[in-house]
C-alpha cells in the first residue's frame, strides 16, 4: 500500500468581535467548499510566516497571528492534511477575495450555515465555544 503524501498547511481563524471569517473555495478539487483561509507552508517558513503570506496573497490583508488553536490531521482520498490553525485578527486592510468565490462573517449561531470542508469542520465546535465564552471578542 502506497503511503499518502503529507501536505502541511496553515489556516487563519480571523476574528472580529464574536464573528469569524470563512471563505468559499473558487478552484480545485474542493471548489465551493467552505474553509478558513490559509494555504501551504513553503520551505523555510514558520507556520506564522506562511499564514501572513497566504492571507496577503488570498485576501490582500495583513493579519496579526495569535495563539495556535490546534494542529488538525485529516485524511483526504489522495493526501494527508496536517493543518496548523491560529486565531488571527486583521492588522491592516479589509479582506478582498482574490482566490475565493464568496466569504462570510459567521457568529456562533451561523457557524453551521455553510458546507465546511472536512478538515475545517473539525474546528467549528471549538470555535463556537470560544466565541460564546468570550462575548467581548477578546482573544
């Protein structure tokens, strides 16, 4: 049995108050699925550096990376995904969709209102609890 390729990525759970930013993929095998924005870690980058670069490339926005939420592991049919997930906030700019077809700010009550990709879905319960516990929006 052939071993699956491991893909290391980062995702930004961009928070504003008690809402988080979700994006809908506009390309690839998982087009139309919803995810937290981010992407692949390049050779020589830390996860935090990759996240700042990816959000700038995808959303033309500068983020401040906060604490790591978790590292999620998920087996897709063709590869194994290892995803470092971080709380982030917008440092400068407003998100502009350069690669995604749609985006939404979701609160604890609307987090299940989109069709999450499987790896991202694993985060939603934890994010909902964090948003409900901290109604002030501090992270």
